C-alpha cells in the first residue's frame, strides 16, 4: 500500500488543479452572455476603476481634479490602453478614473497585473487624496490574493487541532503520532490526486473542503479502529490477533460510513452549479483515499508497534474493568425514562431550529469575504457618491439591427439610470449594450431589475437579446443553487436510507434514524444561521451553504449512527435490544464523542480561510456534529430504542431471538 501511495505521488506530482470559478449554471443566460462577449473585439480587455476621495472627506478641489488628471498619462503608459476620466460625482466628494487592462489567462495572472497597477497608482497618488483600485478584475484579484498562504494555514491549524485532540483522547505521547501521520499522508496524496483529476476533467472545487473532509473522516475511522483494538487487547494476549479481530469487527461500519458519505457526495454530480457539482467528485476521491489509508496503512504500523504504543496506559487483559462506566450510566438513565429523554432531546432540537425563522440566503459581493480588501473599500466609496449600480453595470447582447428598439424598450424603465451601446462584433451582427442601474449590486432591487430587463428585452421582436453581467450572474447563481437544493437534498436522504437498510436489514430502524438525522440537520442549520447573525453580523447565508451543510450534516451524522447502531445490533444478539443499546453506548460513547469533537474542530478550522462561505459551513457543521454527538447519539437514539424496543428491527426478529433460535431447535 505504501509503495502504491508513493508511486501515485511520483506520477501525479507537479500537476496543478483547475482555476475556474464559475458561480452560475453553464446554460444560464448570464453564462451565455459571457460566451458571446468573447466574440467582441478586445474581449481580453476589462476595465478597472480608480476611485478617488479626500482623506479628510472634504469635496474635491479644482487642484485635486487637476492632479488626478495628471496621472492619466502614467496609467496610459503602464497599461498601453486609453484611460478615461476623471469623472466627478454629483456631490463633488469623489471621482473615478476608468482604466482598461488586459486580463490574464487566469485569476492568478490577473492578480499580478492588478498588483502592478496598484503599485503604479500608489506611486502617483496626489497629496491629500486616497486612491483605491476596484471593479470586477480587481475584486477577482483580491479574492485570489486573499488565499495566498491560506491553504497552508488551514493545513497547519487542522494538524494542530487533530494532534491536540488525539493526545487528549489517547493520553499517550506516542499513539497519536500514528493516525496523524497516516491521515496527513492521505491528505497530501488526496490533494495530489484530486488536482490531477480536476485538471483531467476540468473540475472546479475548493481544496480546503477536501482537506477538512479527509482529516475529519480519516481521523474518525482511525479512532473507531484503535478504540476497538484497545477493547480487544483487554481480552487477548496476542496484540496482532487483537488487531486482526478489531479490523474485522470495525471494517463493516467504517466502509458503510465511507460509502454513505461518498455516495452522498456523488449526488452532487447532478448539480447545475459548477463548483457544487465538481466538489462531489473530488471530495469522493479524497474520502476513498482516506479510507484506504486507515484500513491498509494504519494497521501495519499498529502491528509493528504492539500494545506498548498505548504507553503509559497500556491495556492488558482484564485490566480496565471501569472502561465505559460513565457512558453506561448515561445510557441506562435514558433507557429507564425513554419518553422523558426523547422529549428533552427533541426540545433542544426544536429550540435550535427556531433559528431558521430569520434565515435568508444570498450575500452581496462585498459581504462574501471575511478579509477587507482594497476593491471592497473602493466599491463602498463608489456606492456612497455615485449611482450604486455604477460599479457593476448590466450588459445586454442583441442583434445589431434591433439595437435601437432594445434601447427604446428600456428607456423609461424605473431603476435604469442610463443605457447605451458600447461595441459591435467584427461582423457587425451583435451589439453590446451597457445598462447602469440605480440599485446597489446584490440587493433584491438590483436582482428584480435584471429579471424585469429580461422580460422586456426578450419581447423585442428579432432582437434575440440576452441580459448578463455580474448582477445577472448573481441572479442565475441564486436560482441554480435553489434548484440544486431541491434536487440533491432528497437524493442525499435516499442514499442514506439505502445504506441503513442494507446495513441493518430493517424497515423501522433506518426510517426512524434518518428522520432523527433530518431533524438534527435542520436544527444545526438554524442554530448556525442564528450564530452567524448574532456573533459575526452576517445577515444571510451564502448561496452554497444550505446545500453543502445539509449534505455534510446528514451524511456525516449517518456515520455516527452507523458506528452506534452497528454495535447495538451486535450487542442485542446477546443481551436484547434495550440492554444492547446501553452496552453499545458504553463501548462507543467515548470514541463517538472524540470523533465528533475532532470533526467539529476540523470543520471549524475553515474559519481561517477568507471566504465567508467556508466559515459559515464550518460553523454550521461544527455545531451540528457536536449536537449530533452529545444529544442525538447519546440521548435521542437510545431513547428511541427504549421506546420501540424489539420493534425497531421489524420486519426481522430481534437479534436476541435470532441468536436463541438454533438452540430452541435442537
């Protein structure tokens, strides 16, 4: 296995993943406009805005405007293109210079171009003025720059979190190194392989999420295996025989857990948003690598090290009679009053779920990033002194023969500040129109204006007009994400149900457990949304957060269900359903809690990245996993087993009955 991993590293190292970042469906109107714009002359040229204001917030003086005009030739010389302006705002407090640039082949190259331009602007800034470079290319460049070193920071924070939690869990200065080394190796290999797969299939995905999944899931698998290994060492003198028994007894649960999450991720292949769709394939690849590493690379390391790897608390046969007594006491208490416990757990989820009441979806461009940037600050100044839509005009592409009719149809439309033609294709067949709106980009009013523009221009005979631009892309992205949620969420539930049916071979248990998981996921999204509003002043969730958080909460929640109920079924064969669940909680309570804390902390590490999307995802999944571990698996699920008893296994007989049946027939 080690040789295979090393070979993959050698073959695939040096391959860079794709850099695309499409946010709207490829077939959406805004994407079609984007493709048509490439047919116009100078399609590789885009404009950035140099926004000027006084540091003392006073109006711009004639001397200030003269000084601004004097830097235009320097910008012309730097870009090789014709700069226009400065144009002064109606209130006289700000001015804007429009500087065309040739954008790079990707965002990284464009970021370097913007960096050079900002250096040029900074070197020519007149005294008393503040100049900020903003606009579409500058904003994309700031996004790229914000991630400089962020992946390394995420990796470092994740490793530190996992290391600390493993040390606390194992209370050993040695043992924690083995699973951490294996999972870290799996993460690096997953990064290499997913980059190669992404390059081959032209996928778009966030590598930070994949790293978190590999670390979180891989550590969970390792915790489950090592926990069972420790149990077996308490009854077997031969540590390799104990390891073999632990491997055989945990593989079904670990594989079922992995398959559940992998299949749930693969349902994202049906998504229309490129980043969401492609994340499924890449994440599934990463999790399969994590599974292979834990099942085939970790056991040999444990076998070589022997039981002394647990030092100073080395497990010996019969030496740990008190193991799991605390969890057993909790489970026994729940089982004595199952209805009361079930009601208390349901009340907690209901209170958390009230956070859904104030939840809205959709952030503006400025709100999507945790780190303030020059482009965001420039947009704020621009919006304060110019029509808010000036920073992100709406673009219309129409047949040139009907250009005047299109302009006349929107001339008196409320919310349109101005509209005019700005270019034709080389053959003269198509004309590009620019519409400046009255409303700030990303607001409901700006989105409604795009929708109204589309309704109007689509009705112009023979124009074949299409409406695009950044605001239109935002509108299409919102529609696409809503469609993805409605399509993918039921599929995730169906996949989880099928895995539980196959594992438990029961009709009642899978349905009940899935309903509990669904309620837990909804409660976590509500609580996470409320915390985002209260703690971080984020008044909405980003577009991808509801779907991705739902997927991870349901799929990863099923993980813990599998760990618990798979053991409960085995214990029920000897002790009955209710007592079997008590014993299952006593044996798995510590490892499931440790796994949950590790996974929650690893997801919380996403908060170090500059994207608000990832921070919100980490918060919601982190809260959900903790609640799932401490309340759902510890209280609600055992309470349901206490209420339903042997009926939980219907239509099959209870495992204890199946165990006794052969003896009854002899």
